[in-house]
C-alpha cells in the first residue's frame, strides 16, 4: 500500500470479475449469450468515424429516448458508465465521509467497494435464511447517519426478489429522509407479477431512485451504459458529480440502437427465462436449497463446496462464479451451454454423494 493513498483502502477487497478463457463456456458474469442486438454493431462503427470528437456530454438524445420510453421527463434521467458507476455517483451525491449506506448481504459485490471509495460506512444487513433481503432488519438498521439504502431487486447473486407489498411497507418504515435506490439491473427477466416494476410502483416518490442497465437484457455489457430515473433534483445532483463525458459516443450510439430493437430483446429474454426454469428444475433435483430466481442466473448455496464445485466446472470447460464458502452463481446461457453445465453439475453431485 502506498503511503500516498488512503490507509483505509488497504483492507478493501478488489472487485472480482467473472473469469473468461479462450474456448470456455462463460456463465460467470450474468451476460446474455446471444451477441449484440441487430443494428448495434453498425451504430458503433458509425460512431467510430467521429471518435476524434468528444461525445455529447449531456447525452441528450439517449436521455430523451429513455425518458420517452419510460414515460418520464428527461430531467429525471442520468446515464453513466454502467449502472455501477451511477451507484457510485449516488453515494458521492448523498454521503459525506462517515455517513452510512445500508444494503443487504450478500448482494452485489460492488456495493462495499463504491461505499468505501466515497468514504461512506457500509452497513450490511444479513440476508434471510432463504437468501433474500431482510427488509425489516434493513429498515431497523437506519440511523441518523444513513443517507442511502440499496435494494437490489432481483438480488445479485442470489436471484431472490422482494414483493410489492414488502417494499411498500419498507418505504413507509424508511420515511423520506433517506434515498432508497432500487437496483433493477435484472428487471427484464422478472416474470412474477408480485415483484414490482420499481419505476411504475414507486418511481414518483422523491426519495426513490430506479437504477437500470443496458448490460444485461439489452446485451451491451461491453459498452458500459447504465441509467437512473429519480426526482429531477436527485438526477441533477448525480449529473453534477458524474465524471465528464463518461457515457462514450460509441456507448450512446449502441444504446440507441439497442433500444430500437426491443422486440428482439424481449424474444431473447423469453429464451433465457425458459432456460432459467429448465436449469432451476434440474439443479433443484440435486440441491433442493436453490432459491427461485427472477433474474438470468441461479444461486447454488453450496457453502464450503462452492470453490471445489466451480473448479470442477472450470476443469470441464464451464466458468461459473464462486463466492468462496458461500455459493456459486451460474448465469443462464444458451441451451447447449446450459446442458454442458448441467452435465458437469450432475457429475460433481454424483461424486460428492
Ligand atoms: N447492479 C447489479 C445488481 C448488478 O448485478 C450489476 C452487474 N453485475 C450492476 C448493477 C452493474 O452493471 P453495469 O455497471 O454493467 O450496468
């Protein structure tokens, strides 16, 4: 650790990306397996011709397109270099050093990193025995120092989700002095009508921000485009702390092209959703503790077997995402990819009894 940098960063774990390797099947990063949507590559190529110019810093066309699509004013929309950057900017826009950010744990592994990066204090509230958010405990964890609560719905990496009624109660308990971020990175994969579309259900509340991404269902993980919808004053504060020009020209063009291909995006999501059901039912036969998933991955709460299970999958050419001592997250791939994973899983379970 350099004496020139903050000493508290010494203990901060680094973000661990899902592994990839040539020739391997990658089911490690919750990407969709089908390649860019139609029109995306062409849009990026066209944007490349102007790459000696800065992008539109106001991201006007994309923000207007998103606003029209989701039925809100453009002033309520901010875009960023992935939704993870927006989550970071939300912490920056709300917390002074020592202020608290509450989230469930285990949840998205970037949360502790972005909180610490902004000098905020993480308050992690353990998940329920069913691997979901304990919203009552999260509400109870709020103090005078709490400025932000992150609710990941569906939750990464467990795939669990909270229902509308539960969120209603939670928001009532939290009150209006704390900003609540509904991180809906996996919203497009939700099929349970009880799991609310946060924007439709709570988007008009002044202390609620909806965080979405084009990395997952929209297939643009490599382009880095996320967006948030919040009260105009909150979106404005976020835009002020954004790294200037952080939504690149290629990212803006790719996002506009992807958004124009909604029908194909939905068709691909339906494929992922039907494969999710198949994979879930198959893994449940071996491992009944697997929670139902509303996202494009399943969570295997394997405890100490997480690392050996992931290693066995990697040896067989399938990369999944282990969380040592806790569980393994497996992204839903194409039917063939899922078959390859299920064969390895079956083999592992038959050997480990
Ligand atoms: N939120 C959640 C819950 C996620 O799982 C992810 C990606 N793994 C993100 C946000 C960030 O996605 P991106 O920065 O690619 O938009």
